[in-house]
């Protein structure tokens, strides 16, 4: 299920979309978590590596407490999938920007 159509170079936008999704679908996600056989639900945030050794030597990415609290309260994990620059949801290895699995 797609949660965001944002590009992989827009992690802050993906996070905004994920917060909105969790708030909008909270009741459905609670029922899904309680369903027999469901052992893992997670949001996957694919995002781009910005390190280039010329201008960027370290990369730091932030997940706000609001996202972590909403996901945690629903028993949803968060996965960060780091890709080389230039990949996005339209690439062969791509997929929806953020999705619960």
C-alpha cells in the first residue's frame, strides 16, 4: 500500500505524508495489527544517499517524535532504506515511496 508519492530525495515530504496517513487510518491500522497472523507492520522510507565526498561528508536524517509516537502506538516499525543518488520510485528497484509491509 502506498503512503506517499514523494520522490526519494524528499524524506521530509514522505514523513509528512506518513504522519497524515497514520492519523487518517488509525482505526484500520489498529484492526490490522490485531488480525490473526499479522506479525510485522512497518513503514519503509526509501531515501537518497547525499554523501559525495566533495561537498557532503556525513549524512544525518531525522524522524520527528510525532511520527515515532504515532507509529509506535500502532505497533508499526520504521525501516529506512538508503539508496544511491538518482534512484526513485520510477526506477526498476523502486516502488512506492513509503508503504506499510
